[in-house]
C-alpha cells in the first residue's frame, strides 16, 4: 500500500550567480534526505533539472514538478520554482533563484514511512555543479524570526567560497568538489542554522492539551492526617488551576486544560497546594514536564503517572496522573504570518491601526456572542483553532462570520494576544504597572501614556471591547472573570517564575480590572 507524505518550504530561497554561457552545461540537483538525530542522514531520493534549456533570453520564471528518484524508482515529486532575480548584460550573467516550494513522497519503505510525515525532518539539498546549498525547516524558522523574506547565498566560483547573509550578519565558507570538504561545509552550515548545535532541534509552535486526572499518596499537610489539594498549572505566561478537593490524599480532579506555545523548549509546571482558609496555601510538591519530551508522540495522547518533587528537585510523596497531547507544527512564512509576529511589524504590513484578525473577531463576537455564556472562559475546538490559525498564517483571507462555533472564535481572539512576542505592556514596564494596582487613576494613566503608540491603541481597543462584554449579564463574565482570563496575557514578567506568578497574580488581575472599568478615562 502506498503511504503518502507531504512537506513544504515557503521561505527557502537560494540565489546563484550564473554565467549565461556556462548555464547550458549545468544540472540542478535537488536531494532529499531524512534527517536522523543520532546517525547519518538517510537518502530519500533526488530530482534533477538540466539547465541547457535556459539562456538569458529564455522565458522565466519556470514552474514545474520534478520526479524524485531513488535507485531507479520514483518516490514522489518536488515543486520547483526557477526565476531570475536580476540580469547583468555587461557580464552576460544573471542571478538564478530556485525555490523548493513543496513536495510529496510515496511508496516509502523502512524507517522513512514511519518518520517522514509525522516529524517532517526533511532536509532539502540543492546542488549546482560543485555548489551546495543546505536547507531545513530550521532555516525557515530562522528567517521567520528575523522577519526576512529570503536568505541571500552568494557564490564565487573561482574562489569556491560561499557567503550566507542573514539579517546584518554574514557567514563565509569555502567548499570544493571534494566530498570531505562538502561534509565539513555542510556541518558548518548546520551549526549556523541550528543555533550553534549540530542537532536538528527547531523551535516548534503548537498546542498542549492537558487532562489532569487524579493524584495518589500525596503528603498529609493538616493535623487530621489529610490535605485539601488543588493544582496550579503554568506554561510560559498561561495559568490554569483545578478545584479544591477537601480532605483527600488521593484527589480526583478530572479537569481539561489547553495551552498554546511557540516553542517546545518550554516546560509545563504543575504545583500541588494544600488549601488553607484564611492563611497562605501550603506547598505540597510539583511536577515539571519539558515539552521536548513530548515531541516524538506528536498529536497522540500520552497517559502516565508523574512523580512529585520538592522545590529543590528531590523526590517526595505522591504522583499525578496526566494525559498529555502535544501537537506541534513549523511556522509559516514571515511574509504572511500573523500569530507571533511583532505588533509593529504586522500593523505596518496590513496598513492598519488594529490587527485585522482582532478587529474581525471582536466585530463578530459583538454582533452575535455578547450573551454567550462563558465567552472567553469556555474553550473552543482545538482542531478548528489550529486550522484557522494555519490558514491565517498562510495568508488566506479570513472571514470571522464563517466560523460557526463562537467559543472557537473567542479562543482565536485570545490566542492572538497570547502569541505576541512581547505583551501589550512591555516587559520593562511590567513591575511599574503591577505596583500601580492600588494607586490613583492618574498614576495608571501616566503609565499608559508611556506605552508604545501601537501597544496603547490596541490595549485601548481591547479594554473597550471587554467592557462591552462585562456589561452583558447573560455571558456570566464580569470584570473579575475577564481580568483573570486576560490579565496574565497582557501583563507578564520577562522571566516568570512560580514565585513571581503567585506573588503578583492578584495584583495583575486588579490592574486589568481597572483598565477595563476605567478605560474611557485612562485612554482619553
């Protein structure tokens, strides 16, 4: 049975300086490799394009699908776009830009069939005569991170040198037709695109679904030999908590939570507390789970018991039963990406004062969902949210009126703010805003005036809309509930710790509530 695997690279652009006279003797090779972390990469196949059909006057761009061959058999196709960037009639040369846009692989045997589609670890190597260009999903992420549409690779055939330009940095390498030299150059390039590491480990954005089922054999914190446990869950700046289970060392919570993240290099922290009335809650233990441990089970539930540890990392009594589903993806092109793009960059691209996705979601929710019970508290469909985000980030037109599930639209609205690289209140102003929780309105207004103009405008828009939401009694979302939902998103310390999160939680909520209730006065 044929197993179909697809892949795509929307940003990988490679530039060659080509002589018109020598072009006829060149063949462009597109090699596909299955990357292995701990061993050499496995060949998947190769596509070839003979360039003798082109000259400086030939029609370009050239858009085609090329067959991927391996040991005489076809294993799929790659979509190649070949276009000229510039021409130099004096030297009879022009810049040739081949881009591998996407592809599919099929009839794969061995380890390829199980790994390729799920993990998308497909290296694409473009080779023109003795010039080698190395591509990966990590390069795509690097380009997105610095908001570039392309990376410039310039080749000097005489010197056999290569210059890789990313943002304001230039890295130069020398290569030759010798295989050992190629291997050395390839390793060096891999070091650059993988952030100084020889391992392929790109930051992966995605979602984490947590089923916190129960605990067992937790420590007794009360005089009667029992505890009243509840859990606080944090992932980056996102916080959730369970209900309190009275007088139990084997509590059953059975709660579901959903988190989004832009990197698998984060950790899910779960702290177990003993609830005390009128006093501070007692720390019982914690569980920390690196998302990197979940990447291999992409999209598949992982159910197990996790041991509880002390603050110093030593084992203590008790375990938590969790079912974790981590679904990740590689980001889209910086040219079209919306979620996770700096606010100023997005507004400049869209030529707007408020991001289009925010305005569309707010307008639709204002029209039909202000009386929706649990608006912004009840989560939408994870699958629908992920699909909508992918389509928006890919540059597709978004029409909020076509989204039938209104809780999904509310979750998409929250997701935009959660994914901002820096919150609406910049990190350097976090503490001053938190300290203003019990200050005068004038003090808070002065702090708002110090915000960047685009942040101030969007924060004013958000607070005005949330004031409309809390004014509708049917949704059961009063000012305090909205502050709990949105406060940790707009107010975050740069380096959050469990201590600062717990210490500032009430203050963050209080400041957010003030912003909602007094937005007309504060932003005038």
